[in-house]
C-alpha cells in the first residue's frame, strides 16, 4: 500500500480514502466503482448515507485531496436520477492498494 496526497492526477488504480467522519471509501478507478463504509463508532447511524456498504458506479472524481472535502459524481441506480453528487467530510488519508495492479486492465 502506498500513501498519497491526491487522486486528481490518477486515472487508474484502487484506493482507500479515509475521511474526518471516520468513513472509509473504496474507489476503484479501473472499474469505475465506489463503496462507502461508515465509521463503526456511529452506532446511531448519524453519518449513514444512501447505499452505504454497496458498490455503486463512480462517474467522476471532482476532488480528492488530503485536507479537502472529497467530491464524487455517482450513479446510485435510482430510476429517473442520472447522477448524484456526493461530498465527504475532509479527506484525512489516501492509500493506493496493490500498486502492481494499478496499470492492469485485465482484472475481472
């Protein structure tokens, strides 16, 4: 795993993004997918978002830099809704997963 400062120059790869709320985002730029897992410390579900824990289509990363709020454009699979804009709390860390897979396009 490789720590990073920003994803704004990345077009491929798999990443884990941590945010100030404690949520973890798994971004797969190869497959154009995102999965958000809320902090386990939020038993009341205060920070829960629609489709948490589910893999959804990632249309665009508008911002993902440590110290900034992440801004994603997602397809949540809702009839009649083309896209949803999602902004996170402040990004606290970005980690590239499996750097040897970063340039492979043949993954299932």
